[in-house]
């Protein structure tokens, strides 16, 4: 286990020295925009997220997060949000469900 830790430490130092983030999401050229809801929109507890994903070399679909929490089984509608301010983020993902660099977010107010 000590050897693994040492290797990870060396990789981290080398990555920092090269100005490269070894854990950064891959930029495959994908682009993602959220069409609806608009930033600052007042919405109900259930809201349909309309987005456009222009797929790069690896993107196959998108994942949704609300306030940083992954929305497992998301099919386009976020359900059951509590009243108040929330951030909805959509992130491109590959066939293995690894997130990519393309992302878009919007802040909404649930009534």
C-alpha cells in the first residue's frame, strides 16, 4: 500500500509541475447548452430540463446533477425539488458513464 501511495504522490507532483490536472475531465470537443429553464426562472418542484448536446468524439449522453447531487435514472425531468434556490448542472458523459469536460448549468428558484 505504501508503494501505491508513493506512486500517486509522484504522479501528482509530476502533473503539478507540468501544469496538468491529472484528474481533469476529458475535453472531447463536445458542447452542451441548457435551453430551458432559463437562468433565474421560477419553477415548480418538477422541472423538465431541455438541453442540447453536440457530441464530440466520446460523448453519448448527459448526466444531471442538482446542487451537486447526481440524479440517478434522470430521463429529462428533475422531480421533487424542495422550495428555494437550486443549481441544475448537465454534464456530457461517455459510453462508460465517465463525465467529460462539456457542461452547462442554470440556477432556478423553486416556488
